[in-house]
């Protein structure tokens, strides 16, 4: 009997690993490509903490057994469902343990090209190897979508970088560094720079820093639980509804979905960063960077505040921690032909209720699905809904294919006898 149709997963972060764990449990053949947790290991500051609470930071397996809570308990690591920030290193160690246990078949190969073929899809790996697949799940994270202010576009890479280019900042020890932005990434990397001996300042257009609220001590009073429930993506009933009902979100008018998603990703550093930044690092708020030029191997920067007053200073390096702009055109393995066949809004794929794009057999999970299913798709917690939904769909498709192949196999002797 023929082998069931193959499936390829591109990306081995929380979403790719979660989808793979569910497919494996259902015995659906697949191949998964990518360096496990590459974005978290290579592009996040070593000393950072997760913005999401512990209860919302587990990858998804079918029985919900391999959780962050269990991993921390097994390894004697500090953990509480809320109120105890999760270090990046703890989360990465947990996710790699999840991968080793539940998705050992990850192939640490980079996909450099993806296109349609007569029987599905053709993938090309970095070493030139071809891979055929009947269906593809794109599970890339935000690493392809860094956003840098246009005022910095002309500067050489040795003077300007994005925050995602630095997991270790030791090379900036003793140097003057300017961080642009006041979101989680900006404050995380600024604090890390300060701790490693750099002279650092923060510059932002916003006039204030909106820290996450400090979690209430447990148990929370009943009135707070009723008026402001804790959801995986924030406090309040709005966040609770958005995170618990992705299918309801999917059915909202498109303009409402887009506005809601954009509103959830305003700069909001973790509450625990206040004591690491305020009073320790100079912060220039309400300032717009209007000019930056290289002069004698150093950057000369000019800012303007809301009243039009300017400030000038020199710095050795600028790190832009100005967030991300989702755009499928920036995914390097997509060719023009495949992109031309994708129905998109604001350069983000439009998906079916089963995460399938307008190209049959091509699925998107993670950040590129957020405009369809809500802000949870930009957080680890959203992997559970995506993985369960796709696994259920593909399990049904595999079952129907096997039945069809069985019918062909059974009918062949009959035709020969006739």
C-alpha cells in the first residue's frame, strides 16, 4: 500500500514543535525543518524574562502533560502560575526538553525555497536537497519581520542593528549605546547592556513608559477576579474573550480584527523591568530621531522633542528595538509565484478556519495567523489551539486518503479476475 501523503513543517519554534507533537501522537507522517527554538536562543537577550505568565507559557502536547510547570518542578526551578517572571533560559531549556521528548525527528536544516508542484509542494534545503510534500505548515516566528526607523536606513550595519541581532551584548562593554524604543525588547536589552558595563540611554517618541501592572498576590479578591480576570494575554474581560474564543474572533469584521490585533502590540514592558531601568538608565521620552550620521567613526544623533527643541549627542552604536511589521513578502523562502497566489490583506495571508491559505495545502500558524485568529497567535499560548485544529484536520485527511488507497488496493484483484 502507498505511503500516506507527506507533510512538511517549516519552523521549529513553539508553534512548529507543538504542531509536530500533535501530528506525531496521531501517527501522521511529517518532516520538520529548522533549528529548535532558534529565535529564542539566538535573537533574545540572555537576561530577559517572558512577558507572559507561567500558566500561559507552555508548548502544546495532546495530553497537556509536558508543561512548563512540570518541567520546573522536575528540575527544582522557581515557578508560579502568576507573579514569578520566567527567565528566557528556563523557557528555552523547557522547550528543548519538549522537543527532545516529543519531537526528536527535527531536522536542523534551513529551507531556502518553497514552491508548488504538480503533487503538492517542492522545498529546497540550504544544502541543495529537494523535499516533496503534499502539504506544508509554515510556522515561522517574528524573526523575519524586524522594523527599523527610516531615519536609520542609510547607516552601515556596524553602527545600527535591530534588537533581534543580539542575544549576548558583551561586545558593547565600555561603549556608548543608544536604544530606540520603550517596549519590552527595548527595556530588556537596555537593562542587559547596563548590567554588562555599557553606557546606555533609551530614546522614544512615546511620552511615558506603560509597564504591565504588577500582579495581585494570590489568592486574588473575588471582586478583582470578577471585574478583571487574568487571561493568557493580559487582564480584563476583553483579553479573556479574545484569548479564549479564537473562532469568535475569526468571525469578526476584518477591520475590527486588524484594529484589535494592532492595539494589543503597543510597547508594554514587563512590570519587573521598572526596578532595573527607572533611576538607572537615562530615558529621553517624547523625542523623535530626526538625523543620525557617521562622523569620525562615531554616530552623531539629533533628536527633536514635542515642542520642536533639539538635542544632539554622540554614540558608538544604535540598537533599534522598534518592534516588528508582519509581511509575508519578507519570508525568504517564498518566491514571487507563490506569493502571487496567496490572498493577503496588508501583506498577511487570509486563512480558512483551519489555518489554510488560499493556496490549497499551505497552512500558516504563529504570528502570520494573528490577523485571522487574534493576538494569542503572537504568544506561545496560541500554539495549543493551532496545533489541535490542524492535527484534527490533517488526521481526517489522512484517514480519507488511506481509505481511498485501500479501496484501490482491494479493487485491483477484482479487475484482474474479470
